[in-house]
């Protein structure tokens, strides 16, 4: 569901409430009418803010299409301009709709003051939401993600967990992720991915394996990278070597992603979607795992000496035209 789809659902729910409530079937009909005539139904400042934010995020991504053609100076100049434009839009939205959680969250994710400052702002935003709407429950019937009105707050929780990981608050990261997964077992925000990295850094093999099993050993780049870090930190080097080979073989360009971390733009609301086993997934996993890799600084050098990992990375770089 896109941000526009969420806006449609929000408008339909509000209109249904104004009409005194509708059956599920009637609500679906109303949602179709809202989708076909969205401008007519967007009336509250929050809804107008979401509409503006969705369009601004689309422009942000569209303006990035030529990034591969830019040299470094041009790239960072264009990136700074894009970020400033989106941040200005968020500030305008927050002025008109102070309760628009999504605009506040994007503004924080664009913040370049550092991960500690970002975490402080996220915790303040979470407190603000709790004062306005009450605490999130520990669990719900069904999945909290199905309640479109809760999604902004769930995104805040996911962002808090990633900020905890980035600031070496690994236990807090894991606890936040576990709470989020209890609320939303379908885990559309990928809290399990952050949690796997946190458990790996905590050297909690039992919790890591339990979480991996809960989601049917789905084999994400985060799981492969987390297992590599976990086994390496536990000093089980033959098993760590096998995990390294698994990461490199099962994730396209995994060796290159690990040995030559690539710039990753700020997440906008949530982690970007990517195909399982793709190079993009490996890049995102290494980016998110960078704090735990930095806490294990000898890991990349060790990895480079194992088998043909360096050769794999070099071949991938040559195929993609990357520097090596």
C-alpha cells in the first residue's frame, strides 16, 4: 500500500464515521469513490499534509534518476538540494498540521545531526504521539498494520529501533523490535531484520535462531549478515567462514557490498523495498549493519582473506563498472 492508498483509506474511514458508520462492503464502495475523486475528499490538515508529502517524496525519487550520471561533487550537491527541498516541504506540513506524524518522521530521517540526535528526536515524537493518542498496546487482535491510522506510530517505532542499533543500544533495539512484532506479526516494516542484527551483536544465538525460525528462515541478507557476525564474534571460525560464503553466494554482489560499503540515502518513512537476494538488499543490510561491523573492525579484513571473497568482489565491481 502506497502513501496515497493510505490517504484513501484514511479519508474513507473519516467519511464513514461522519455518516454514522458503514458496513465493510459499503466502506469498500466508498473507498473506490474516494480513490476516483481524492481531491474532493481530502479536507483535514492531516490529510492535506499526507497528500503533499506523498507528492514530495515522489519528486524526491524522480529527481534521483540521473544520479548515476553525476560525478561525486555533482551527486552530493544534487542530493543536498533534494533533501533541503523535501525538508522544507515537511516543515510547511508540520506548520499546517502539527499532528502529521509522517511529515515529522521524514524530517527526522533527513536530519544530518547524527544518530544520537535523531534518536532523541524520535523518542520525543513517540512521547508526543502517546500524549495525544495514548500508549500503544502491547498486543492487538490481528495485526496493527491493518489499522491505517496506526501506521505512522508503527513507523516511528521501527525508526527508533534502527536508531538504537546505530547508536550501539543493541538491547533497546531488540526490545523495540520485539514489541513491534507483537503488535504487527506480519512485520511489514521489517523489524525482524533489525532485530536479527541486534541479537547478532549481543551474541544471543538462542534469540537469533528463535527469531529466524519464527519467520521461516526466510534467508534475507540481514539474516545471512547477522549469522556471519554472530558466529565470528562467538569465535566459531569454521562456521563463520561458511556463513560468510553463504552471504556472498546467496546475495548478489554480497562480497563487494561487505568489502566496499556503498552510500545509502536516508530512509523515507521506512526501509526501501528490494528483491530478495539482490545487490540492493545486500547494500541495505550492510548499511544497516554498519554499526555492528564497526564494533567488529577486524571482520572485513578477515573476510577479504577467505576463499575467493576478494576475487568475487573484484569480478562484481568489474561487471557493474564500480571502482575496486
